[in-house]
C-alpha cells in the first residue's frame, strides 16, 4: 500500500458491530474501503478491522464510511497510533 507524502502514517483498530445475519456482507463492504482490512468476523456480528493511512483525516473518513454501510450498528475506535515518516514509503 502506498501512502501519501503527509509525513505521517496512521494505524487504527476498530470493533464493528453488525446485524449478525448481515455480517459477511458488511465484512465484504468494509474490505473494499481503501486502507481497511477485516481480520475477524464472529457469529454474533462483531468484526475486527484495522485501518491504515497517511493522514488522520483518511482514518476518520474510513470510519464514517464504515458507519454508513447498511446493517452496521456501530464502529468503535479501539486503538489509534501514528508515526512521522521522513518520506513516502511503499509498504506493499
């Protein structure tokens, strides 16, 4: 994944609560969001998601997009960290 030259690198983790019957559809929709990765999906409708990006605004916009996915009840930020970078890095 290539990040913009913002001088920052952000990583966040979320717990996303969904309607259990729609959990796999929600997981697929979240996985399409740039910088998002779904790590776990429970039978109860809970998803563990990480977000990565070059700006804090990118993380906030991704959380807003997740909350707007049909069948999402809530997306709670669990952890957020950022580091400063000297230049753009290719992290793929």
